[in-house]
C-alpha cells in the first residue's frame, strides 16, 4: 500500500460554483443530498456488487457539496468493487478497515479524498484517500468505525463513496 500524503495539495480543477453566502442547515443539506444520491445512482455491474458501494465524483471540495448538495453530478465513468473489509479491534466499536478498487474509463486520481455516506443513517460515516497500487486505483478508508460499516460487508447497497477532486483553500 502506498502512503497517502494528506497535506499534499490536490491539483486545482475547474470549480463550477462558489459557496453560497447563506449555506443550508446541516440537516436540510443531508436530506437534499440523500434525495440526490437516490435519484442519480451508479453502481457496479450485476455480479460484482458484493460489498461494492455506489460511487460519485464531485469536482470540488466536501464543504462545497455540503453547501450545495443538489450540485452532485452523476458518475457513469467508473465503479468500485470491494477488496478488503474488516476491523482493527475484536469488538464492533473498533476502527473499520476497508479498501475498494475502481474500474472504468475515467478513474479518480491520488491524492483525491473520499467521504463515505450511509443512506440508512443519512450521514457521513467515514473518509479516506485514493492511491495507486500495482497499476490499480484504490480507495482506502482512513477514518470510520466498524459498527457503522458492518452492515455493508456483504451488501453495500446503502453505502456511497463520494470522491472529492480538490480541497477548500483556507484563506487568511
């Protein structure tokens, strides 16, 4: 596994909108995001769905999606399959271990980050990074509790990975 440098800036891409002056409330934004995720679905092909989350690529930062969840585009270019799934500690409350492999025509690139969204909880449950390993594009979970991910080991129908192509730049 290649180390991920979380402080490395992600290459800037064309951002198609600016943050709103008056952002939505957190609960309202999550409800709108959940509706958008349900309406625009992209998942692995039949036969490859065991533990495979749905995926989306967002041409912006996590903060931008929270401010304007209706801007989440569809993602017909790639899909994910489960590679590794487990947990660090013996009890279910420990850290989750999960890796997914991306397949398709236009894959996300390191050092992009992703956040995992639970459709059942209507909330973000973890995050991680994109990296390359042996010519494959992989996603590895960095933060997340096994209790939140346990239901997705065999059937990841309610799990969505949203890959963010760049981060917000903190202005001083």
